[in-house]
C-alpha cells in the first residue's frame, strides 16, 4: 500500500490567488468537510442547508451563496471525495512498474483503508443513493467509473487479448463496487480493507491464470492439427493446469489406411463367431470397464476437465451399459421366414456388415 494520502485542502489551487480568493476557497473547503461530516452522522435527509450552516456556524444564506442549493453542495462534496481518490490513484500508479502492478494499484486504492473509514464510507453511500436522482452526482459517478474502467482495460490489454481485457475489467470494477457496498451495508462487519483486497487479488490472479491456460490450449490445439497433418506427435494436455498427460502418435492418412486394412483382416475372424460368442466378448469388455471405473473416470477428468462426479457416474458406466445391451442382443439375432405360397418360401439372415468408422463425442 502507498502510505501517501491527499486531503481536500491539498486539492485547493493556491498559485496566483489573492488573500480574498484563498479565504473564499478555504470557506468552501470548510463547508464541504462539514457536509461530509453531516452525511456520515445524520444521512442524506438530515443534511440540509440549515444543518450545514448550524454545524459551520454560518448563516444559511452564506451556504447558498457558495453552492446555490443542497444538490450543488452535495455535488461539491462528492467531487472532493472523487478527486481525493483520483489523486491517490495517480500517486500509486506512478509507482507501479508492470501492467499487473497497475491493475493491483486500482484494486488497492479503491479498497484502501481510507475507503472503509466510517466517515468517508457513509458519505460515499449517501451519494450513491442519490446518483440516479441528481444530475450533478450522476456526472461525477460516470466520470469515476469511466476512469476506473479505462485504467483497468489499458493495462489488462497488455496481459490478455482485447475482448477478454474488456470483460475482465468490467468484472473487477463490479467486484470492487460490490465488495465495498456489502461491507458498507453491514456497517463494515462483513469485510475490511485487507480482506477485500485479498479477495480481489485472488480473483484477478486466478482469472489471468485461467486465460493463460486457455491460450496455451488454443496454441496446443493448433499444433495438434498440424501434427496430425504431418503424422507427428500429439501432446494430451490437462485443461485444469496445462500439464502434459501423455504424448501420442498423431496418425495421418497413411496410418489410418493401414489400421483399416488390419481391421478388415480381423473382421473375418469376428464374423465367423456365433452371436452368443460375440456377446460373451462384449460382456467381458463391459466387466473390465466396471472394474476399472475409478481409474478411467480420473483419467477422463484429467483429460477433459469434466467434474469427477460426472465421469464416475456417467461416462465410463454408460459405456459398460451400452456394451451389455448389445451383448444381450447378439445371441438373439435372427432372420425372418417369409411365406411365398405353397411352392416356395423365403428367409433372411443378418450377417456382419464389416468395418465401420464411429465418431463419438
């Protein structure tokens, strides 16, 4: 965290100012500070021009002289808080040396201990409640949000592709506002500055890691297509962590043709078996799947990223059920007898078709 801080008085421009101008500016700063105090103590409804005048020990007419009305005074107070936040942000960004460091600066300043202070936080909350009803407050809020998103998008684009940067910037901004708002509404019991910043930091690091892994998988997929075309090697990647599970031979057209020829030769032996014999082979295969369900489910999860509950209960066992179904049919395969009249009859028989290619999901 940057230990520097900026107060509303630091934001007053003194260069070339006359004593009278400085006096009037000091009075404006005083009234703004009193307004923030009033918002923190009695809320928006209780913060009237008369209340501000009473607290500042001036006449209501003097308050109206500087700010016209309550909305003008609230806008000035809102701008003061926003400018203070922006000044701290500029100071912190100037110290950041990397794009990730600048993203962290946005998180740290927006969720700094100062923003969880009872006085400042309650004032922000009062302003947010009126943003949709007071045009001046809406302008300040819009500028504040645009500045935050601009800072985030600019640095995230140096880490991840443009559309993903825009999406992640919006997520971070929403989480900053959401975490802070929940803390404020719980009267700062649900989260403090440290836990809020830790939550956002973990989210950003996790999301950047996920996007980096996805980019690696995209590159790996493109490499796999090239490897298959060239008959090279194909790496199998765990999508959860990017680790290499295995390296396989990537067969091209020549290898596929050779495999088909071998299958055609073996199919003659398979076709010579009776239906009952083929059924027993399928039953043995189904038993092997059931016996190795856990092992195969874990491997499938590591290979595809599916939840382990799904691969245990569905993927492997559904394969076993399919084999068992057709094993039961194999012994019952029969043709049909067709009566063609007193002098003739016909019949059909079912014979193995041959080698087929199956494409599964």
